[in-house]
């Protein structure tokens, strides 16, 4: 099995460890390293996924470049040689999986955009005819394309807790009307552009999550963007409403956890080798289909 980085370890430097990312505060900048940890249902699994951190970082880099002109982002460089010491001395841990980024004031809202009815949205719709309180037409099937793209924000939970869906009015209370409207409109705009591009590559973008930060009075795109960890990607040629879809994302692991009746809290589980290898292959396939490039692990 390929080398798996569950956590970066930079001598003499203390980082903050999220579900997947290790974050180092450099004052006006951050160094963000994507580990090979996998979080599902807001629980970190005990097994890592080979190459996952590199794939996430390289997909985000692709989208940041693709969206240049559409929206400003926080990326400064993903080349280890450009990192300040001591980080530039750790290519074996950081190459391919880390970014030097602008430090922003992170807006406390996760911006979820949905183009199809699936996941928790489908469960809510079956019970109430809504997604996050938004009333939808009757008679929709599982994984149907929504009549229009919808914005369903949520709170940003602390590590180990679950995000909570909020309505747009609550978003306005948290951020102010102008900022809330901006991130809603920009999130939908970016989603539509990315969705059109993904479709041209034979991929349906079912839903995704964006995060935004404020710097010098501007609101910019931060964190990861349109990766298999923050999005549901489906192969267009196998799409069929009325059932779960095959996917290029961690839905593969979610389905496995559902099958074993994982309780969605407490410690994560050790994943079977075949689930690990298939999931790694799914992440790599997503990168190659989206970018049109062969994935080359960083040395």
C-alpha cells in the first residue's frame, strides 16, 4: 500500500488538526496540509486513504485556476520550495498536499449548493416535501435534478460535532444582508460554472460546499473547492434517477458505513483494505476525469 500521511509533523511547530487538514498559522498567512484522513458523517475514520490528500489539493488547485476571473481565492503557492522555513524542508510530508494561503476572517457559514435531490436532502423531502425548509414540487424521485439550483447554508460545527442547517434569514442574522446575499449569489454562480464544465467531462455535480473568508474588505473563496470531500460527483453515463448513484466521492465509504450500521458518532472504524483501495481509486479517477491529466503522486 502507498505511504499514507495521517498527520503532518513539523519539528518545533504546533499545528491545528481538523477533520482532514493540518493548519499552521504563519501570522498573515496559513500553511494548509491535506492529510490522508477521511471523515464521514463528521467522524474521522481510523484508516487513511492513499493519495487522498494530494488528490484533494491538486483538484482544489485546478478549480482555483479555472475560476480565476470569476472569484478571488486564497491560494499563494502549492510549491514546497516557496514555503517559509521550516516547512520548505519537509517535502516528503508536504509535497503535492499543501498550500500556502492568505489568512482571512472565516465566515461562520458553510455554503451548500444543491443541483440534485440526494443525501440528507432526499430524506427530508420524503418526510416534509422540503430541503432545508425550501418547498419543492411534489413527485420528485431520489437523485432527480432539481428544477433550479438551491442554496442551503449550514453552521460550521466544532470538530466532532455536526453542522446544522439554517435558513437564509438566519444566514443574514449571522453575516448581515449584504454579505449573506454575496456568498449566496457567488456560491450559486460558481456552482453553475463548475457544473457546466464537469458535465463536459462526463461528470454530474450533484452538490457541493463552499467556504468564504474576508480580507481587506473583500470576500474570497477559501479552503478546498469542488473536491470529492466537499462534493458529490456522479458519472453521467451511469446516472439513473430513483436510486443511489455511483460516485467519485466518499459516498462510497458512507454507503459502506450505512451497510454496517455505523452509529455516526464516537470513534471511527478501521476500513477494510478493499474499501480503502477502491476509495483511493475513486479519488484518483475524479482528478483525472475532471482535469484531463494523469495523476502523478508527488515525490
